[in-house]
C-alpha cells in the first residue's frame, strides 16, 4: 500500500477537525485536535532529529523556529516544568503564566500567511482588550458646525461596540514526554503550528457564515440596525441571484457596496469574491476564463479588480462578494484565558497528555452593506463577443 504524503495526511486531519467542530461533540473535537496535534508533533520531532544531525538552519526556517523573547522563554519554561511534575494537575493549578501577547501575534501572522481569507480581513490581536469601538457609519464622525445635542446624538449612533469576551475558542494540545525534551523554541513552534491551524479552521467558517450565537457573526448575516436577532442568531442576508459576470451585471452589483449605512457614498477600489472550491472550478472559473486570439487562456478575468478566495465555509451554489477591510476579527488571550491547563478528561494514547487552552474573540462586518450574499448556481460560462463590420452594416 502506498504511503500517504504529509500534505495529504495533514489535509485529511484538518478535514476531520472541521467536521468534529461542526458536530459540536466535545469528545470528537478533542480527539480530532489530538490526532492533528500528534501529527504536527511527529513532524517536529523528525525535524529536531534532522537538525541535531546536520545543524541545517533551513530546517529551523521551515518549521518557524525563532529566537524567543524573555517573556516567551519564561512562559514555555514554566509550562515545561509543570508538565514534567509528578503531580501535573497541582503544578498547573498554581501556574499563573499566560500566553505573552507576542505569541498571539506570531500565531496570527502564521494564520495570515497560510489562509488568504484571514489575511484579507481586518484581523487583530486583542489580548489586552475586552471591547472594541467601531465606526458604524463611515466617514461622518467629524462635522462642521456648532456643538449641540444633535451632533452628540449623531456621534452616539455612529459608534458601536464589539464585545470580545462573548466567544470562547477552546483548543486541545497533546504533548508527549519526548516533546518535553526538545526545548522551549521547538515547543513554541509546535504550539503555534497546532493553534494556528486549529484557530484558522474554526475561524474561517465562522467569518463566512457564523450565526453570532457564541461565535462571530458571518459575512453572510444581516447586521442592519433593525434586524431581528432570535436566540442570539442573526438571520442570513437576502440572496441576490446573478446569471453572469458581465460589466453591466457586475457594475450594478458593486454599486450597492458604494452605499454606506448612512446613505453616504464611499469609494470602492477592489472587492473580494469568496466561493466554495467546487464552485470555483465548475462555475466561477468557466465564467471568468476567456481564450485570446493567440489561442491561450486568461483566468480570473473580471470587469473590476477582484480577488477570488476559495473557502470551504461557503455553501455550494452561493458566494459572498464585498469589502474585506470592512470585516473586523479580534482574537487574543483575554483576561480569562491564555493559560495552558492540564486535562485528563480526554486521553487517547498512553505516552501523551492532553492540555487545554482558551482564547477569546469576536468578529462581524462593520456595516450591513459591506457584503452581498450571492446565488451563483446558474452562473453562465464566459462568452467572447466579436463585432464584425461589413459595408453598410454592423453584425455581432
């Protein structure tokens, strides 16, 4: 039987992690985290051995091993000592050290480098924050005129708050006894490698279609001022059906993004189109690929600057188009999280222990007009229109 490649195995494990998260079965989630973490751990242990034998610094660069700050080093040394203790639970009970903010920065940087959607949005480390003030109504926060109650009221209506403590993301980190001997820098690479993929897996679907109940509010959700929220769940936007991506159709579609929530206009210089991978190859690619007169094909030809992002978070037959910078996502350790805790609730192998960490955050579109939910199920293939001129008439 042929051995699976590491990339294929990693993708299968990530798919299993995503399915487990969608199931909301805590045991299945813990097991999926453990299987994925152990795979990352095995790869790191192989790299440690190779580096010890060769001192090849390219191995460090590939794995993302870097010089730790003093706070990061203290954090990992404290965690390793607690993990080596005879009474691990007691050791972690007295351990007050939480993730330094720089580790969260590095995790976010890792996520952005590997996940285009999370790189496009306004994604920030909010470790030291509990709420973020956002401008809901565009550019009108400064006005000429006398001070008075009218302006005060307008300003109050323009400022909104995003509570960053409402959504908790729990991540399981399995660590074997062998891993404790490789040192803080390699432990850091492992923790970041595990958390970055797990967080990205959880966030991408939530950013696209999160309900707002114990999770971020997705781009496909209605966040207008008068929306009816039932049990914490925001309803999906009304779907706009499009049949083609002609300049006229596309221009009419994008003109709605120009309209700010306060009826003021805003410039739109580019947009993102987020589609399911299956739809990209069966609908979007045929609709945006044209053959030139030289016989070669040109892909992703749009009538307006558009970045196409494939995401499994989008349902087949649907797509989201909008202004990526108008989606805010904040995540961090928060005041109640960021610590690694010992957990003996889930144990799947004799030679490893499972640890738990909690991060807090939230996300939403800054206004309801920033994103449009599309029905692309009947999207037509691109056609090249040719105009032929003859004497006395024009034919197409």
